C-alpha cells in the first residue's frame, strides 16, 4: 500500500517566534543573529529582509550594508526550543509516527489517518497559526524525498514580498516523477555544488534530465551516489519515518568577538566547554570515548584533532585533560584563535564498574550528580569548582 508522508516546515521560524513576542516587527526588515561589529551572522531573517537580498548565514556586517535600517534581534534559543516543543506536541497528537529533523521541521506518516491529506494539512496549518501564531508550509507525497521537495515548491509558488508563503503542495501517488521532472537538478537530495557542476557539463539541468539517463551510466559516472540520484529522480525513496534518533556526538564551540592569543583565556574557554559537554552527556545518561577539538585561525583555516580514550567517559575532568592536551599539541605559543570548540563522539550508554580502588571515584560521581541537580534547578552559576 502507498504511504502518505507529510513534511512540515515552520516558515522563518526564529523570526516568526520573535514576531509573536513583538508584533511591531511584523512587515519590517529584521534579522535574528549577532552584532555586525562582533562577527555576527544572520541566523534567520524576515521576509521583508529577504526581499532586500539578505539570507541566513550571511555576515551581519554585509546584511547591514544591504539594508541600513535592518533591525537586529539577539537570538533566544531557549525560547525557540520551547515553542518548537509546543509545535511537535501538536504533531504527536495527530500521529505517533513523527520524525523531527530540526527545530523547525518534521516528517509525519499520516497513512492511517482516516481523513483526506488536504484536510489534515489545512487543519494542521490553521491550528499552528491560530494557537501558536506561527506560519508553516506543508508538502505531502508518498515518500520523504518528494514531500520535502513539495514543501520547497509550495514556498516558491506562494512567495510574497513581506509575508510568509503558507505553501501547501500535494503530489498524488504515481505522479512523483512527473512532478519532479521540470525542477532544477540541484533541488534533488545528493546534488551538491560539485555534482551540480558535473551535471551541467553533461547537459543535465533538470531532475527529468537525470531520470532520462540510464541507471548504469549514472552509476558509472557518479558511483553509488549516481544510483541514488537516478532513483531519487524517479521519485523513489523507501526510507521509513524514524521516531527516535541516536545521539552521535555532543559538542560546544565559541566564536570570539576578537581573536584571542592569551593561553589562560583559551584554556578557560576549553574547560567551560568541556564541562558543559560532560553535563549534557550525564543528563542524557550517555558517555563518549573520542574527544575532539576544533580550532579556526584568523584566516578562516579550520582544523580538528581528536583522541580516543581507553574507556568511555562522562567526566568533565577526563574531557578537559584530553582537550587541553590536543590544544597544546596543535597551537603555537601566542597564536591567535578565532573559534574554539570541543566535542565528544563514540557515544553510548555509560559502563560503570566499581572496583575496590574506585571508592574515591564513586564519591566524586555522587558529588557531581548533586552539582548537576543544583545547576539544573538554579542555573549553571549557582555552584562550580573553586
């Protein structure tokens, strides 16, 4: 039996949330992000700002040049997560088959709901708009690939100058390839800049052009990715809705307002980041075996180094020790740093075996659990090591 997959995308999510908090922002060019004089970037921008050429991930300094009266709103990520949870709660009331893929996007399998897909989509959009005051766009198809592309097509078709699109596109079962055929090749998953350039060299410009090539030839030219491209171009995607995602890594990083050369400042930052990563591991009852640091120099060159520990850990001390050793290995004395980060991967459930010699470690762990509890309730600054 064919599936019915719904893809939901909250339009300009950060900005839409800010407008619910401050209605005076509606219709005005504004961006959520950092300050232009502190290397801030645009995390999200209103549709009025987009009409002026401003885009996400653009340096805020450039955004200001494009729009001198651009309003800059500092990001409030705790608020965005809270509102996102409210949206996801609505989705879970509709069906248990929900796959959240980002803070503002999700797939739903609505195959077993005894209503027309159009009615489900209209009611869902209206509910999110009326109850949470947020705009959204929806794509519906027989699989995740086509549903997501349908959302993008609907957004472009309903594009307005200063307002969210509220797109809604439904692709009937059996018409997936026909729907995809006229669309640009780079709208297909798996077509990045390099693949797009190679396809253009071959005279391939649309998804239909990809579908017209023999599967064996696409595989010869692009390897296994070519096989996937051919299948996707025909609208074939058999991936199921995944209701639980496995945490693969936990990390923290900081982009400094000005380049930092001071050893103690960098070490302090790394200690704080490692402590937060360890706290997140313990909060999720996880432990990791590989510690990795990321450094960006002032010329934007970015490097990463990692080390695998003998056993998995959720201890801040273990992570700090490994991260500092990596930092001292790759950084020259007085070398300026633009960005610094630390992360832990190789994550799984913690394995703890108390031996005769581990009584001190167990006391330390119990103390850390109390500290975690206090910080969770009263904030990270309520208690810390001297």
